[in-house]
């Protein structure tokens, strides 16, 4: 938490779907000496209510963003090259499993949130989901 009173505004740095991810990010900031705090931790329906929010002081915002961005791994879909005659399949960037589905348009069996995400955000790249580890990513 913040030790000394200040007139500096508090800003939202990031929002997380779960408390574990939020605490990991907060721990990185604490280790770098950047004061921060979490809000919305104990609300039910976490992502629906805005997720767990990580806040910092306005002057620390750029340094905090740089720190968190540097630790975020870049993930790319990998094409399978096991069989040269078979068409390349997309593999999960996290677990490298081929049980992945990618698409541009929502399907009739999708729930409302998936349909809204695909319709409203209109992604240029296919949205992919790994059924092995549950990762959602862009191809």
C-alpha cells in the first residue's frame, strides 16, 4: 500500500480475470519498488464485474507498464511440420498441442459472450482456442 500521503492521482494499470494473475503482477511491481494496490478482489463473478484491478500512482504508470509488458511472453501459433504432405495445422503456443480450433465468425453453438466478442471486435486474425490447456489466442 502507499506509505506517505500524496496529491498524485491513482490510475488503473491493468485488470485481471483472476486474483492469482493480479497478485503475480502486483508482486513484480513490489519487487521493483513501485507502490501498487488491488481492488475488486473479493467480488463474485470476477471478469463480469470488471476483474481484479491493479492501481498505481500516475507518475509510476509508465514504469509499471514497461515492467509488466517486459515480463509478458509473446505467444504465436505454431504450424505443425510433422508431415510434409498434410496441411499445416495450428498448434497452441503454450502447450504445443494440435487440438486447437480457429475461426473468424461465431458459430451457432457459441455462447453469447463468444458471439459478442467476435461480432463487436471483428478480429482481423482468426480467434483460436486450445482444448488441451484452455488458452485463447490469435493465429
